[in-house]
């Protein structure tokens, strides 16, 4: 198949070996101008030196956009209003970042008059799907270049030889041979020794959290305030979404909270091992559930919970901009209108546990009804009729069984 004629492409660029090679490869193979784009989602020092490196590798320009507040406000928080956790374990830290990166990349492409976009996701992973579904949402006719599905650089040795040939710096340290992805919600690790599902991840791999065994011997309590399902304050201090999640990351990391080692089912069909650190997100989910427990109607909660798995799978598979996710979000956000209150969480050696919850305005807990002490509002004798009505079908079935003997 002949390559399309491309004049200008915008590349999602991390500055690592793969995307640096892709930058040069696009210029060599397509003869096009390449604009590099990096999204600041909270990677910290990982963004240092990226503009210069991109230009040294041949980029005509490099854009770094600070998307931290938008990331947490418009992507992480809506997802947490749904309590979305993929396969019961994964907080979707990488999954939820891709639609925002793609959105910003497509905006740059439009502003720069680019006729193509490109990414560094492999043909085996989930990210290729997440990026490209979002690209097509914003421009159904966009040309997408996915080098890993085209080139013959199918080994690390081949990549390193290509890099040396074109003067692209190759990392020489083997201290961190695994692949990682970091943002304000999490950091993930995959590959290398982690491809052995029996091998324990080495302690020096972890970045955001101390080992639970090394965490403080005294517990720490944190109070988190919520308004309409979103966290707005930590220990009484109102914070912006990004700063709030950053604060919870500090607290959680200090106490070794949020480490997960799992085998997950990729969208393309294979199982993959991932190790994740999500300290702030783990605390946030626990606190959010606590406030919901005192403010949300039982049947509304059970209905919302019945769609968590479906919602989480949509995010994992890359359907953030799909109409079904948007429709579910509207329903979920409606359930959150009364989720106003405060949760008190105890942090201790890798664990975070709810120890208190309260709501001044929307609490559905009424001690007059729930008390084990004497009360004047609940007639316990009424429970007999309630039980007999609910048991009616069971009694009829039992009578039928008796009649057949």
C-alpha cells in the first residue's frame, strides 16, 4: 500500500526513545514537517528538556500544554463520580488520560493546518485504540499514522540501531528497563521482568509511594469534603482539582497506599500484567463512597452500581467520547446532586479506611429510625407483614414441593 502524501503531522511526543525515533522516522519516511506535542498531566521532571530534544531530532516546533486542571476536573472527577474501576482493581489512570491528550493534539493539528496526526502506541496495546477513536471523533477524515503498525523496527536492538544511525540519544541505564506512564492520577509499569506473572515487582521500581512496611508507625487521619460528588477540600482547605489530587497523592504515598499488581484483559484480546501506584485516587474513591453511603438513595445507588463495570470498560477501551458513555455520565451526574458532605479516612501502612462520614444538608441517616434503643417512630411489629409478603412466593413454592411428595 502506498503511503499517503503528508505535508505536516502532529506527533504525541513523550521525549522517550520510541517517540524520538518516530519523530525522525516520520520525516524520513513521509518527508513531512513534524510538530511535537506533549501534554503536562503531572509528569513533573519527565518534561524537562523536551522542547530542545524535539527540535534536535528534527521537529519544526514543540508544544507543551499544561492540562493538569482540565485533566482532573473534566476527566478524572467525572470518572470518579461513577466509581469506575476496571475489573475491580484498575483505576484507569492511563485510560482516562488518552482522550484529553488526543483532544489537545487535534486542536493543535487544526491550528497548525496539519493533515495528519501520529502516536507511539504499539499494535498490541490499548492506547492505539484510545488515541484513534478520539482522533476520529474530532475529525472523521483525519490521516492517522501509527508507525508501530507500519515499520520493521520490531525489536529494541533495531530501535537502538536506528537511533544511533540518526544521532538520537539512547538511554544506557538498565535501572528502569520497564515501560511507565505517569500523570496526576497514577503511574503504571509494564514489560521487562514484569512479563513474568510470578515475579514480584522490585521495591526500587515504585515512585509515588513508600513500601507499606516502611510507612509511619502512627496512623494519619484526613477529612475530604465533597460537593455534588466532587472533592473540593482536604482537611478544611479548599483546593483546585489538580492541587487536591496532588495533596492526596502526597498523603497516600507517605503511607504506602495505592499499590496494585494485576493481570488485566486488554481490549485487543490478550492478558497483560500491570503494576500501578494510585495513592490519591485510592483515598478519593474510598472517601467518595463514604459520602455516597449517607446521602444517596438505596435504589439510586444500586442502579448506578449496576453500570459501573460497563462504564469502566468504556473508558478502558477508549470510548470516552462515545454517545453511550456520555449518556451514562448524564445519569451518573444526576445521582450525584445530593452527594454533599464529608468523609474521614484513616491512613495506615498501605491501607485507607473510612472511619466517619457526615452531611449537614443531605444525610439520609436518621438515628430516630435506626437506633437500637427505644424509639417512637418505628413500629417493629410492622416488620411481620413485610416479611410475610416478601416470603409469599417462597412459601407457595414450598407448598408445591410438599404437594408433589
